[in-house]
């Protein structure tokens, strides 16, 4: 664990992800193991969707390497293509980025290219249409994240395996909360932690921030 402020508890592997529900965990495990093939039968993408701060971008960045290891036994030879969609790309811009990558020979053992499109709802509707066409490929795997699944093109969603990333049951956060306070030398009961965990509504940003603040108050160091 590093001591970079706020990032000490950043998940290192998929096993560290806190899942909103069991089906989401199983779905990702099946994709990584190859039990659910991708690209296959018109689906070439995974869409991670849910409320703020649940670990979608974190998981998206882990998946290309994990999927490649599942397929070929080796990690990525070529870094994945990370497309941050915050800037509202238009259709031609998205197509150029994706086609340029797909036209190169992949150095990965599987022969596949990997793409992460973070916050994909920020793409204009014409860009979403273009992306929909780009997903009609068996040469790449696309990992999409969004907070606003209702704003996505229906055809785009149909080409994705949908994985919900919403708040987990409270018990899912207790081990993390307990590690946080114990590292600060504070002892608190589960009951004392529950209101703060509940109020975070699945946002690990809020959870870490607020649990640490609570622990500092309990310790008398504000
Ligand atoms: N299982 C976890 N344990 C501890 N910290 C985590 C965990 N998952 C994510 N985090 C941390 O929580 C923060 C938010 O994670 P991330 O950015 O992946 O969420 P997100 O779902 O993409 O958020 P947004 O919806 O705002 O885009 C990051 O600092 C990340 O390191
Ligand atoms: Mg994100």
C-alpha cells in the first residue's frame, strides 16, 4: 500500500473491488475466466454503470489486463486505449481514435485491442451512434463506464454486457472502514460506523473521507 494521500486503500486487483451485488461479481469473473466469451455474438463491450464513486473507473482500468491473461495466459503487451469522454467527443473524432487503433496489428497474444471509454454518456448522440458501429467488431474489447445509463443509445447498450455498480450492502464496506480506523489507532464498534457508511451511499470517496474524519474526531485529533 502506498501512502499517497487518499489513495492508500485503492484496490490493487479485482478481488479488492466492493461489489454492489453478487451477479455483478460473477459476471466479471465469468468474463475474465472466459466462461462468458467476448467478443461474441454481437457483443464486444462491458458497460459498468451506477452511482458515483463505486469503483467503475478503477475496475475498468483493471479489466483489459485481467481479460487478456484469461485469454492468453499473458498480460497486455500493448497498453489499452483510454478515451476520457468528458470533453463531449463527436462521432468522427471517436471513430478516428478507434479505427486508428484497430488498424494497427495488436501486440497482445490474443490479437485483440482493448479500449476504455470513461463516462461514455458525455459523448454526443452522434458519437454514441458511431461508437455503436465501432462495437461491431471482433478485433477489440470495449469497457464503458457511466453514471447515466438512461442517457445511452439503446443499440449501444445492446452491444454491451451490462454490469451494475451501485452501492453494496453495508456489510461490504465494514472491512474497509475497520482497516481505516485501525490504521489510525482508533477503536470503534460496527454500530458507531454504520451511519457514516450508510450516508456515503456507495461512494468510496465519501466513505473513506468521512470514516477518517469520524476516526479523527473520536481520537480527539481534529
Ligand atoms: N474497493 C475499494 N476500496 C477502496 N477504495 C476504492 C475501492 N474502489 C474504489 N475506490 C476508490 O474510490 C475512489 C472512486 O473510485 P472510481 O473513480 O473508480 O469510482 P467511479 O465509480 O468511477 O466514480 P464516478 O462515478 O464518479 O466516475 C477512487 O479514489 C478509488 O481509488
Ligand atoms: Mg469514474
